[in-house]
C-alpha cells in the first residue's frame, strides 16, 4: 500500500479484496473448471493439428502466410527446418568434439544442464553483473556496427519476486519520450542454479541489445513515421531481427567460450525445430508426443519445457515460424548485398536501413532494402 494509506484504510481494502476473491473470482474459476471438465473436454478431438479439421490445411496455409508475411508454403518451410536442424547439429557436434566430450549430443546436453561448474553464481546481483559484463564487452564493436543507437535509457533488472516463477527473460520497452527506460528483466529464482550454458550471451543479444531494445526504441523515437509503424509490430520482422542479432555474437566479440556458443546454437536450434514441428503437427499428422520427442532429441530442453512449447504451437498455429523465417531473410539480404556491393557495402549502414522505417511485412521489407542497395552501387 502507499505510505499515505492509514491502517484503517489498509484493513478495509484487505477485507474487501479478500471478499471479492473468495465470493466472486474463486466461484467463477470453479464454474469455468466444471464446464471444461464436464462439457468441453468430452467433446474435443484427439488429434493435434489443423489437418484433421475440414479445410484445415488451407487455413494453416493462410496462417503461415499471415505470420511469415512471405509466400513460402508449409512444405518449403518444413524442408527448410529439416535442413537447418541438420546444419546446426553439425556445428553442435563439432563443439562437443572440440571440448573433448565423449558421449553423444543428448549426453552433452545433460552434462551442460547439470554439471556444477556451469552454475557459478551465489547471488542475484552476480547474475545481473554477468549480463552487464556481456553488454560492456561488446560495446566497442557495437559502435562499428550501428551508426544510430537509441536515446532511450536501458537497464538490467531482476524480475520481481511475485511473477518470477512463471516469467521468462524478457524486454519491457521504454517510453517514446525516454522518460521510462527499456528494461531487460531476468527471472532468478535461485542464483545458485542459474546455468551459464543456457545461452546468456545470445539471450542478451536477442532480448536486449542490439535486439529488441534497438529495434523498438529507434522506431518509437522516429517521429517522422506514422504511429502505426512507430508502435505497431510485425511478428516476422520484430522477432526475425532479434534472432538475427543472436548471429552477430562473434562479430561483437562474444561466443569466445565454446559453452556460450553452444548455448547460442541451442537457441538457434530451438527456432529451427519450430519449423519442423509446427508444420508437422498441422499438415503431416505429427502427434503431440512425436513433436515433443523430436524437440527433446535435438536440443537441451526438459520434457516439461518441450511439452509447453509444443502445446503452444498446437494452440497458436504458425506464430512461432516468424522468428527463423525473419532472421533468415535479413541474413539472406545481407549476404546478397555484400556480394553485390563488395567494398561499397557498409554493415552499419545496412543495419540502420533495416531499422529506420519501422516494422513491416517481409515482402515489403525486401523491396525496400533492394531499393537501398541499388542506390549504393
């Protein structure tokens, strides 16, 4: 309560809230629970994907186009996913051999999740300091790769205790006028079990700098854009940019530790797996259980984590495709322009152009970037 509240006011509000919770909210949830158990669940289907419902494949094809903002078909995305999973596994195998680990990849995943040497922290402050150290280490190279940086302040904070148990690391955008900072929140339930191999460096690149903080802040600060582009969001563009930023680790002076690079590859693998299981569930009759197994076979994730992910793809078809499709498009365009422009290619200018006009469909974004590249020749 605010300090200005009297004890009598606090007591009255506590009693009123308790009464509302017990007499209104709890009965409402009980009613909903009874409905789901008695009326809804007995009539649900046993299949996992859209393919099992009338015109389901057609509907899924539409959702793929909507979420990726490209003309890629589900089959093209599925094959791309298989190819990416194979490519990333090869890189993972090479790291496993380089550090001298003798078991298979699955055993290597388990080793990284459980070995005490990967859990060096004693306090939440040490975890937050480690993320700040990542920020400071890449700062010199950031200046070479971006001409324009946000004016919006940036902070790293521990996720509040009341929501930490159900939270993921996340970016909370600042205000357009800079009065509220952009905040990278890190949930730390127990610092002693916070694992460094979970991809700390890639996580920071994605959620914080130069990922969501740069993209969202620079767009909000650009008052020349219409409001729908300053404050709107396009899944494939926004998450594609953040995932692309994960691939900049080595150029920014990160990923020098093989286990951190393994964590980054794990994050990339997670997004590649999505292409396979999302399309598989909704067009190829892949079951929930098969999808969970495929995910656990190819990345360091618990059964609980894999189950939550797969059920997300079942409930929100095609949404998770945008990350990898968007990142691959940005990387594809960068590679194309590097070849076309040769010595005239300026990476900082490329990044500025990617971000300067706000969120947009990938098809429109590609035309915009091609026009920019044509002027550079």
